[in-house]
C-alpha cells in the first residue's frame, strides 16, 4: 500500500486470541440458559400431567391443557436454540478468522466477516455506523444500517452471504453477539468513531 493510499484508508485489525476466548464464554452462557429454559418447560408439562392424573374429577383439565400448550412451544424453541448453538460451534471450527475487521475509505465501509467468501461493501449512504452494546459481559460493535438497506441496494455487496446474515441479522432464538468484540480490535472505539465520522462526512458514527 502506498503512502497516499494509507492516508485515505483506515484499517482495523482483529486480535484472534481475544475472539476465541469470548466464543468459549458466549457458548457456555447460551447453552446454560437454554438448558434452564428447557428444564422449566419440561417441569411445567410434567406438573400439568400430574395434576390431570391426581385430580381427574376436579375439572382442572382445561387449565392443565392450557399450561401444557404454553410449555410445548417453549421446549421446542429451546431445543432449536441448542441445535443452532451447536451448529454455530461447528461452523466456527470450519472457518478461520479474517486478519482485518474493517476498512474505511472515502468510497465506503468494507467489512470482513468470518466465513464470508468476500468482504461486505457498504457505501456511506447506507451506513448509520456501529452500536456499542454490552452482551455476555463484554462490549461489542453491532452494525447499524440505514432503514430499508438490503443486499439489492445499489452499491451494496455481500450482505446476502449466509455468514453475513447470521451476524448482521441473527436468528431471533439466539441473543445477538455483535459483529466485532471491542477488546479484540486493534484500534480503540474513539478512533474508530472519528474515522467513521471523517470518511462518511459526519453521517456515520459509533452509537451508544
């Protein structure tokens, strides 16, 4: 990269070890939460069935059936969440981390997403910035797009990749984990914010 090119771009790298450590923590918390929810649902169904058997002539069956009906979706959704979490771990094992998280230039924002065949390219008019939020005890950056922006928006490239959809629009059964772990980035948040504002002409920033 020439000196002129380096002045016109801002690159944010990734600390691989920090990302791997966080994955272990996130996976453990998600599995524990799913098992607790599954246990609550299963206990509710067992309690309703026990009430039906113990009080057959007491007219409690409508309430027992309602309780079972309420618990079954809970159990099924938890089983699905556990399966999705397992698939995520398998997917992590099959894909390596990119060395660079993002690259900013006057043209727009380029994002490297693990498992994606090519970077996500977003013109500045499509980007609101990143929202900094805390999940699983650590700060992450979550991509924020302008309303109505999608894979077919003019100038946008790469949003329709499965690996990108899994992060930018995560499954509602799993708690969002953010696109980038703040402590895994080699640039501080305030400098990323400054770069976003500079290259976007003030239209994109870190949203808190």
